[in-house]
């Protein structure tokens, strides 16, 4: 059963006309008041220093009645109070409560909150690498820890009465979201679930699913922000309202009118620049379609970050969070402010900041302070400004969060990772741009992302109004901004998918048939099944339209459908002929990249990489598009060349000596080799290559075509003869019939694709599970006997491996790939399973000891296992295992071998914060290896590797 209560979005300042409540409404309100004035809720309210809002009262009352609860409310509205009441109920009833969060930092913060209320003896913390009082009646943990407990049948689950899932909308996350659904599905039936979510547009749908899998669930939705949010645009240091004066910013409605002064100022900026004003130094973002309006006096140069800070300070809008979707941008913003002399703190605040920073960082060895950038951090913090991003040392990030929450740091330049969970409310939130880099493209931020980012503006109990500020920039459309600001809701979409670890655990616990039924109850399948209804309705409309099109193309002279098929065959053959010619030209270009050697100097005549470059890695045989040699250009850029980069083809014009041991990851080495290349080009030492692009030794010859052009021409001629001889060719309405035939053919393709989507959605999750089980049977982790599946001895080891590359790790352990490694070598090998470089084309990483060393042999074995597994997954139509990345091998090996932090990071692009974060993930996998490896020697080595990595900067970083 699902009970729903949606609180209106109207808040202070919103004019509404309310009718006199009906007798039934008055009775319901009286019952709610009575519920809140007695029982545990009344006692809980006595512990609070503030009154509860209506949505909080409704959710808490439902909990006390024994229902599960889904609470969807804006950031800062106070959802966590409901979770804290669940903890209160558990303690009052002598049961346990688990409070789960998506990230360790949020777990640490919640642990501190609950310890302050209930004392350290009643509260524990479990985050994978931190265990504090794990058998306490109240335990804060990451969601992965609870999932692992459920699969292991942990005794810690005994007496569990409540589970709070904070930030439950995180289940939409592609990589970690599935864990949330696993927990929700597998929790014992008698556990009450408290789900706390941001305001999503399909909360009722999510609540329906929760009721299906968890039983009675109350859905409480509040769209009211406790602190109203104003929307502004910063133009040349002036803060202008986004909406026209008569619009209520807390309830702007649909298509609200824009502030005419803002529109006029933005248009003036566009006119003053014009298309002719752009020059080589203009590096502004180009929007979709390449369109980028000008800026002139308004947009000619981006507003300096220190000017943004000055404007906020002038309008008393500090403290502020300024979101910049770039780590380098955040650090650069801090440096800009320091260079401009920005100082937002008084002497007393500076002394307090210095004391807090020194206390928090006292554990950092003095020799590491310079490497970590401690002195720059301290200088910035004492001035009241700071950066916050994933590349920072966790200890430094926590220090920034602490100082900001105390009101000592006034401005934080942050990436979007700050928007998740961490309690850092501000008076204002600033967005530099409305686009971000998603790893492959610049994309517009969504209304949901805008809501999440600006949700931190407005401190409850301190500010009467929060402020969302967008800095005016080239391409800013105030109407688009109003759409982002007014559309506060976004749908929650499941990212659930079965994994190998999940499959062996489910088969071991409930068997294959029951496991399929369990997976069919996932939110992903729930949404897919609901979507089928709409798709089926659309398919029916398609079928009716196809009948109408077929009637419209009917011809009295003959079968026009047959005539239309001949026309389509002619078009298809001509298109294939054109593609074949293009493919032949592409193959010729690809051959120009074959047979290269290190040191070859290439001249690229046209294209986006035109100029000279020296080969530093020939790139091997390559795939369908030929090899992808790695080159260094005259401007020190390292690139992988593709056919698309070299226009009509590259040619070798000389040779250049590349130093032995050259590493593209070392900036000094790149600089020296690029200088040598420029010198050779300028002196004429290179440039005598064969302009005809003569084939090099070793270049593969093209495969003879299966059909010649003459054969295709003969087919086309025969089809044209049949077309002219067809009765319908003489029809006076032939062109009209042909148009209807084209529509019929186009819609038929859409209809067939729609039918395939419907078939694919029905039972889609279970179908993927079946294919995963087939792979596990092939590899011997499951055994099929009389149609039933059983977990083998190897499968029991796999049950304990929860890494993203779980099956690859299991294969390496089973094959003994890691058995001969020492602790530094094992840590380095494991790093390939977790590390993901933020940049492509890093060059060939250096393997300590070389390819023939024990580590080199182990890495080669890991790569072979990955390649075989990828082929097997492709054969079974499964998403293939993520490729290995060896970019962290040398750094982790050095660190585990006892080298200093400076020696580990020197000459590379890895930041200290990233290094610590990846080391934490390496430790997590090593912990699993220490439990799951089949051989005692490997388990012992894994335990020693954990101790070798967990030292120094890695050990004193709490998250």
C-alpha cells in the first residue's frame, strides 16, 4: 500500500487564496496534531531546538505507525530529521538502526552528528577502510558496506529495525547506483526503510516500486524551500534580477517574463562585439552547433574571478560557493584572488584559521608539506578563499569544509562534486557557465543539476533569502536560464544492472529461478514494464498509420509496393557503391600510418593536426581504422593520430633520435624533444620524404573487394531496366504514390524498431542475468546440473569480490597471476583494476623492473585475462569489462616500496589528492584479495601490501 502526502510549493511571499477547510480536512489535521503530541515523536521533538515542518511531521508520524517512508524535498529542507527520528525509534525500541550514505565523507559527517547527540558508545562507523564500534546499536556506513553484509549474512544484521538511505536518488548513478537497489531488494521484510531523496518528478512512481518490494510505504513530497531562492545574473560587476520586477522568484510559473534591463544589457554586449571582433586569443566556449554570440564590453573577456568575489562582498552575499566545472579552474581562481590582494578576513579570524589548520594538519610529516602545497593552502585560507575538488588531499578538503561551515572561509571555488550531500550551506551560489565537460563533450547542465547546485544557497535560520547567481558570459540566454531555474524537478531513472558478483551470490542464496524473480522486482524492470504500456500504444498508432499509407500508395496499374522496392534497391546499391569508394580512399590514408618506427618525422599536409610531428610509439597493427601512432608535435602536444587527423595521408620526411627511456609523461622530456624537432624542421634536416606516399615495408595491402564496381554497375543497370518495364512506371500519379511509399517505408522501419524495443524490455534484466550466468558456467564459477545452477568452489571465492572488475580479479587470482608478486608488486598490479586516467594518450607507462620482471609478467597475464574475458563477453552480448589502465603502476609500486611522496609524484601529472583517493581504492581491493584469494601466500602478501600502502599521507587522510 502506498499513502501519499504532497506539500504545496507555496512559501513565504507567495500569494494564494485558500478556501475554508472541509470538515474531513479539519478532522485529518486534528488527528495529525494528536499523533505528534504523544508517543516517541513528542519525545523526539523535545530534543530539537527548532519546530518541525509539516512534511517532517507527516513523515515521522508514518514511521511511528510502522510504515516505510520516502521523503522527497529540496536540499536544505531538513530531510535528515526524518532519518534521525528513525534512529530515535530504534534506540527507544531496543533495535538497531543503520544510516547509509553514498560517500565516505558524508558518512563521517553524519557519524559526528549522531555521536554529538547519542554519545560515542552508542554510535559506530563502517566505511570500508574505517571501523569504529561496528556492533553499536546505531551504525553509519556507506551503502556498499551494507550490501556486502547482506550477501555475507553478517551477524551484525541481527536486531536491525531501521535503515536510512540518505541521498537515495543516487541510485541513478551509473557506476554505484545499482548497489542501492540491491540493498532495498534484499533487506529483511521486517526492516523499516527510510528513503531520503532530492525533489524528483516521479517520486510517486518510485514510491509505488518501494511499496511493491518493501510493503506499506508513505510518500511525502515537499517542494517548498525553507529559505526562498532569488535568481540573479552578474553583469560587469552589477547584480541584476533574472525575472521582471512583478514575478515572485519562489514561484515564477511557466515562461516567466525576463528583467528587461538584463535583456537590454545582454543584447548591447552582443552588438558591441560582432562577428569581426573575434581573434586568436578568443577562447570562449562554443555552444551546440558551433554558435557563440559575441560579448563586447560585457563578454569580450570573462569577468575576473576576483571581480566576482568583490561584487558578492559589495552586495553582502558572502559566504558563497562558486561552481567552476574544472579542477584547474578552481585552483586558478584562488591564485587570481591572491594575486589581486583579496582579503576577506579580519586579524582575529586569520589567527583562528591558522590555529585550526595547524591542528588538523599536525599529523602531516614536515617533509610532505611542500609537496602537498600546504603553504599555498594556508595563505589562501587565512585570506578567506579556498578551492574544493576531487584532486585535493582529503584532509585539506575536510579542513576547507570545516572552516566554511564555521563562517571563517567566505568563498569556495568548487567543482560539482561539492553538490553531493556534504553540509556546506552558503548565502549565495555562483555558476560561471551553464555548460560543463562530461569527459568527452561540452554539454548543457540539466534542470536537475542546476537545482542540485543552487540548492545550497540560503542558510536556514540565518538568511532570509538565498541567492543563485550566474555570471554573464558569451552565449548566455536568459530565457534558457529561466527554464533551468523554474523547472526544479527531474525524473529518477534506475541504473540497475546485474553483475558477476551479484549473480553468484543470488544463485548461492536462492537458486537461479528465484534469483530471476528477485531481479524482475528491480526498479529498472519496474520502469521498463511501465514504459512498455506507452510503447505498445505508440506501436498500435504506427500500425494504423501504415495501413493508411499503404492505401494512399495503391496504384490501379500494378503493385506499387513492388515498384517502390526496386527504387529502394537502386538507391541502396548506389549508396553502397559510394561508401565503398570512400572506404578505399580511407584505406589508402590508413596505409600511410603503417610501418612507422620510433623517431620517424611525419609531415601532415592538411587537417586538424597539420604540421610536423615525431613518432614516439608506432601504435601496433591497429584495428579497422589502421594503427594509431602516438606522436609529439612541435608545440609539445602528445597525440594519437587517426585517419581523420591526417587528411589525404601522412608521409615520412626524415628521422629524429628519440632518447632511450623517453617518457611522454615527463614535461621536460617533451619540451626537449619538441625543441629538437623544431630545430630539424627549421634547418631543413627533414623534409625530403617521398611526396607520393610510397608504401613502407610492413604495410599491409588492401583486401581485394568482394564485388567489383563493374558488377555493381551491372546490377544497377538491370534494376533500372526492370523499373522502366514495370506497369506502375507509366502511372501519371507515380510521384505522388512514391512519396507515400517513402513514408510507408520510413514508418515501417520505426515500427519494427519499436517492436524490438518492446520485446527487449520485457524481462530485460533477467535476460542479462541469464547471459551472465552462461559466462560463469563457461568459466567454471557456476555448474549446471539437471538444469539447475550451483556455485562451484571458484564461485565461492568470487562471492567475496565486490570490485568493479570482479570477474577479471577472480580470473587473475584463480590463474595464479599474482602469486609470485611481493607486496609492492601486488599493490601495483591491483591498481590496474581500479585506476582510470582523466586524460587519454598518456604514453606507455613505465613498469618497474621491465617487462621480464615478475611484475611485468603479472601485468602481461592480467592483460591476457582481460582480452579473453572481453571476447567472451562480446560473444554473450554483454557490456565488456573496462580496459586496464597501467598509469598508476609505477606510482603505487614506489609508494608501497617505501619511497617518499615527493619521489612518487615528481615528474608526473598526478595530484596528491588523486593519488590518495586511488590508493584508498587499491587498499579496498587488496582487503578483498586478502579474504578471497585461493592461496594463503597471496592472501598474506595482500595483507602486507595493505600495510605498505596505508602509510603516511594515505593513512592520515580519513576518507
